[in-house]
C-alpha cells in the first residue's frame, strides 16, 4: 500500500452541530502530555482527581462515578446492561431518536419494554409516568432522555423521582446533551443512574462517557441473580479498578483522560451556574436572530434545550444546499433532522466551548446571506 506522504491537515470548522463541539485549547494541550502507565501511583491520583471533578459536575456524592471508556452509547449500554436482568420491566419515555435507542438496548439485555409515547419533540409529566408505572408494576427502571438531541426538547425532571421511587423503580436519565450546559443536579433530583458524553457541553473530544449510579442502583447490582451480560462495561469488575483495589480491567486511554480532567477543571473554574447561564443566554440570542430572519423554532420556548436548537426549514428551502453552503463557504457545521424530522429542521448546537456569542453572530450572518440568495 502506498504511503500517505502528507501530514494530517483538516480544515478549520466551527462546530455548531449536535456534537462533537469545539474542544477548548487547554484540553487539546493537556492531551499532548506524555503517557504513564495505568497503575503508576501518579496515574492513580489522577483517577481520584477525575472522579472528584466529575462528582462536582454531576453534583453527586455517588461513589460509583466513573468516566466510562467509549462514547455516550457506552454510557447508555452501561446503564442497561448492569441494571436490567432478563424479564425485568423497563418503562421508556419515547419522544425522539435516543429514547428509541434506549428501548433497543433494554431489549438486548432481556427487558420487557413498555413505551410511553409522545410525538417527537413532546415531553412527559410526572402524572403520565405514574400511570404507566402503576399499570405495569413491578417496574425495574423508568428511563428518560433529559435533552433530546434529535428534537431539541428538554424533559423537566421536577417531581419525577417521587413517582418513580413511590412505585419501586429506578430513575435513569440520559444527560448526554445536558451535562455541563443545562441545570442538572443528580442528588437533588434523586436520579439513580445517569450517563453523558465528553464531546458535548463538557467541551472535550469524544471517547469518554461520564457515568454515575447511586445507592439504590448499586443495591440492585449487588442483588443480581445473573451475571452482567457485557464484560467490557460490567460495573462489578470496573469498580475494582476505580476503587482502592486497583485491579486491572482494561487499558484506559491515557490521553483522553488527561483531556477530560482538564475539561472538567474548566467547567468548574467557570462555575456550573455561570456555564448554564452562558448556554441559556447564547441560545436566546440565537432564537432572536433566527426570528429576525423569519425562521421559526420547532420547540416551545419554555421546553427548549439551549445546547441544541432546532430551527424549522422554511418551505421551498433546500436543506442540503444550505448546509453545504454553510460548510463550504463559511466553514460552519450544523446538522439536519432525522426520522420524522428529516428535511424539516436544522439542528444548531451551542455546546461547551462552541457556545459563544460571536459564533451565533457569525452563524446568523452566514444564514442571512445564504437565505437571501
Ligand atoms: C441524547 C443522546 N444520547 C446518546 C447519544 C449517543 O452518544 P454517542 O454518539 O457519543 O455514542 C447521543 C449522541 O448524540 C445523544 O445525543
């Protein structure tokens, strides 16, 4: 095979899609640090630091708080493979693409999946959830996507833990597009299991999936009758590496963890509240800008995900032509819709380091020029 004789040379892109988002330069710099071994005492201290930082970002005291190897999908699979046993009933709030993936994963691990259905973009009330939990008792898990990246709808969490726990189930959420960008407090919301991804509001490259599980969930894990049907993501094995025993399980990506540690430090330096306000303010600025261009947003203002904005494509406008022009003329990446929203919306991510006022200005001006043509 011929050697590729030129250096890697990717174009600059302003990443305003559903992720990956722009990576903070400090994160990139930390990733060029030389490697050390995964049982080196210095590395073990870095692991402790990373866990402490991650607990602060999740706002939890959960001991079982790990950056899992793999992308957001690995976090999702960790959740379903560890807490579902064959025959368990799992209720999933189905209102978009990622809740469908949750259903698939739960089924793979043997769950009897009960769907609560809403059209894509809808959200669930605690009363609607309780009705399904009562009908299907006993339910092992109630699973929801906090910020649905396929629709831009934000699922309110208030009052849900109460109905879930009153009915003896675990409360599981996907916070892939919310952690680090949208108000979320795992302990205050009494969430039992949550997972996220490094490449969205945390401003790091893809490859790690922040994961946390509380005492109720750990008790369920301890009492399993069957082995976790996934070796790589088995928390009963992984905890022996993350806890004091430090038993080798798999080789972590040293470089990704260096970057992730730095990314979490940046989140906490800015402060969670400030970060949430920044995401909200830049999203509101985008909404105003889109409205002045005559563009509508898909989701009602009060239910919008500020890190992922869904803009309706006007009749007669060619989705692909606009996105291609944004990329080729302005070096800006956004995404289209999929499933029932294919060809109907653009998805504009304002996540982490990408969530900056000047990026909104640039994107809006580019859209104004393209739509004028
Ligand atoms: C809400 C949500 N859940 C899960 C995932 C899967 O994450 P990944 O693509 O990092 O595996 C995504 C990815 O965009 C997502 O937006």
